[in-house]
C-alpha cells in the first residue's frame, strides 16, 4: 500500500547564523576577516588567557539592530551577554558568550513568495553571540588541529518560529534573508565560506493536528539548495517511520549533499543544561534612542520598497522589478541610469538584456562593469531619437563601449558609421531601388505572400549599408506594396 504523504504537514524552524562584517571580533580588536594563516587573527583575549577582559564591539550592536529593524522586530533596549557553558575544543574559554537568554531583537517576520502565494515567516528572535574556531582533522594523522582565527567573530543568530511548511518555503525564506543581509551590508551571505550557516529543525504531523511532532535537527547545510533538499528528504523519512509504526527519535543529523540523504550524528536529550548566567566581565548595554535613530536612518531602500516604487511610479512589470532588485548593486546601477533617462522600461531592458549577459559571461559583479550608467542613458537617448536601433546599439556600440568606456555612444556610432538615416526621401529611394530589382517578388507579395516583407527589408538594409531606419523602412514598404 502506497504512503499518502499529502496527509501530513511538514513543520520546520530554521536557525541561521550570520557572521557580521565588522573589522574586529565581538569582544576584542583581533581581525574578523575570513581566511588568513591558522592562528594569526588571535590575541590573549581570543585565547582566553587568565586576567584578560572582553570589551563589546559597538558596530556589532548596530548591525544586529539593523537586521532586526529590517525584519520588523521589536528592539530590546536593555541587554546583556550570558555565558553558555559547554565544552567546545575550538572555543578556548570553555563557554560561549551569547545573548540567548535576552535577545536584542524579538519577534518580527520575513515576507516570502512561492507558487502558493505571499506570506510572512514569523521570527522568534535575533540575538548576538560569538563564533567558535575550527577543528581540522586532516592536517595531522594523529592529532586534531585547531584554528582559532574564527573564534570570537561576531554572529547574529536569526531563529524562526516553527512556521515553515516545505522545502520551497525554506528556500524562499533563506533567499530573502540573505538578500536583506546583503542589502544592509552587514553579512556577505556566503554559505560556502561559512559566513551564513543554517540548521533546520524538522518534524511532521498529521494535517489538522496542533501538537508538534518529535523533531530532528539537520546541521552542516552549506547552501540554500541543500537546505531544501534536506527538508524534503527528512520529511519523507519521518513520514515513512510513522507509517511503519516506528518511533521517531530526537536526533542531530547531517546532510550528505552527494546522495541527498541525511544520517545521524548523535541522539539529543529533551533539554540541555547550559547553565546560563550573566557574564560578570561585561556590563549590560542599552540600545539608546540616539542609536536606534542612527541605525534606522542608515537603512537603505530595501527590495520590497524598491519593487513597489519601480512597479507603481516607474510602471515596470513586476518581473523586471524583482530581477533588478535581486542585488542591491543592480538596483543602484539601474537607478543611476534612470536619473539620466526618463525611459524607465528601456533602462530595465538594458539591465535584463546586454548588461545581465555581460555579468553572466564574465562572472564579474556590476561594480566591475566599465560602462557608466550615464553612458547607458546616452545610448538609450540615441535609440529613442532613431539615430540607431537597439540591435546595433546592443551588439556593436555597447561592445565598443566596453573596450573604450571613455568614449560617448554618439562618438562611437559616428566613428563606426552606424547612425541611421531617417530621411523619408533617402529611405524611399533605397526602397524604390530594391523593388525595381525584384519585380517578380513584388508580384508574389501582392498575390498574398506577405512573408516576403522580411526579404525586402533585408535588401534595403544591404543597399543602405545598414543606415536605413528599420521602422521607417517597414512603414514606407507597406505603403508602396499596397
């Protein structure tokens, strides 16, 4: 008998750790940069030498508040750090400094879009904590080596409620969250380098049930796609266990990206006693009105705000608006074009067409594009004034601008003899010449073979050496062939 998977509801809560892009660590001046030779971004404070005292990084507080405001959270004004006591070989102190017991951001939500529609994924909290170092098992045959460079790097942990119900929703949520982090310039969201990491708490229950099922936690998910795959595999595995009458055990599992399956790491107890207590070496900190105002005023226009502006004020299709706002730098470049050109749809077409193609072909960010936005605006004006057509502009002039970004589009078009002739008399003369050479084709056209119009247009293009205005050519041809 086949299993009715549709009778079950998947319930997922995600925990995302995002490394903050501060220059220094959360509690000392050691570099927080990614990479570096092992154990070069350390000091007596990172190594927890006796007598050393931590000092809180103010920029990290600002960044945590920033993502909280962007996620519609309530900001906790009075905060402190607690010691979370457990043994980690790559945390020298033997405890982790975390805000777990008092989060700087409470509640909130992130809006997602899937094929099912639009809805808000509810957050539980966002809190700050320090990262652990890294254990290396493949450097020495007999010993585990430890790199403390990452120990103490500031993190925010963004915790959802158990409010996600499919792999697709998890994918949409993580995509949107990463976009927010990048827009705010507080985390690069690079899951491959570990600057954004995700753990998924997954359970299933019969549709209509209100009690949560026994959960498993899947760790080591290093891409948004793998989070989706892990949820889909694990949901099916849990349903199969229930249907076969087996008991689900609360476990921590890992995901094998090679074969798309999960495997058990360890069995979890129902509760962990981390013996939290307020850290005696760190004074509590207050999010003041001034800091809140300073952070709020530093938040740029976020994706949804830009999409609304592009679709309502600039009258762009929603698809165009969403592609352009996918990355902040793309949106900024687009807005710089539209600051010099009133043809917003043409600007969007350039973003989604030639510019996007260049980005895909080169693998470069748009900040590396040698052509400035105002030059694209000049190129649009050249097309709008019928001096060149889009095909010539995108294939010939834009290509030349990439090689010589200092030259203006009109200058290039003139040098390459690409300026269109929109004089009716000249175009009509070229058309007469073509029609006089092809009387048999003219006769066929008039008998109903209307597809020949393309042949005539092509011949006019040849005779005029590409200078005849295509639209004007088409209009005059249709009149003459009536």
